[in-house]
C-alpha cells in the first residue's frame, strides 16, 4: 500500500485537477524558455531576450555598402541595389552562424513584448532601408558625385541609429522587464530617432 502511494506521488508530484489550461500553457512556456536558456551560454544569443544581435549584421552590411559607394560606385553600386530585406529567420537560415537553429528556435520563444518591440524596430529598419536605397539609386543614375556622397552618408547615419535601437532591444537594454516602468533610456532614444526623421 505504501509503495502504491509513493508511486502515485512520483508520477504526479505537482499536478492538481483544478489546474487551468492557462497555467499549463504558462508552465510549458516557462519550461521551454528555461530549456533554451540552458543551451545559450557560449553563444551570441542574449539569455534574457532570447534574441541574437548577429541578425543586425544584415543591416551593417548595407551601411558598409552605403559608405563604399561614393568612392567606388562602379564596384559597389550593383551590390547596393541588389540588397534585399531578410527576416530574422531567413537571415539565420542562409547564414553560416554556428548556432543558427538554436537562434531561430529561441527567437520563436522570446518574451512576446520584447519580440514585438524588436520586430517593430526591424520593420522600421526594413522600410527605411528600401526607401534609402531608392533615393541613392536616383543619384547613381544621374546625380552628381557630391549629391551621391551626401545621400549615402546621410542614409548610413539614419540606419545606424535604427540599428542601435534594435541592438539595444536584442541585448535587453530597451524593452527589458521593468524598463517600461521607468522609461529611462527609451524616451531619449526615441526622441533622437524622431528628431532625425522629422517626426513629432
């Protein structure tokens, strides 16, 4: 009889009949996040956000092209015009990143508020990148070298600010739990972006 009771206790140590579906989902999610975090040390994936800032290399590449085009438009112009936005998962699927499968899986389990904020920052990066490439393309076709240089350098500066914002989110510096409460760092960063883009 004692053995039967012990067996029941081992089989279902913390399960109660009145556990809600939401509690089960939350417990499962917490277990999955814990699983990913246990595999993250030694990678470039942030343990708090479950995001890898390596994704932003996709945009750093564009910034480097923008900086190179004014000096060697013939060599780098086509590469610049061929640049296309990639989603987080597309980037890692096509990259040589050592932990790309873990990066994708962790991204899918990232804290929803942080991931939503990161995705918004990336969407803004994509939109600006496409717009800026279009502006530079016009200068490449018939503008002066001076205007091409000005357009490229201004575009690179605008993208760097947005990259820094996304990087801060990925590294838990913006949008981390508790940061919404004080707003420190977030308001100043957004104000700088709005000023650069002429937003009010």
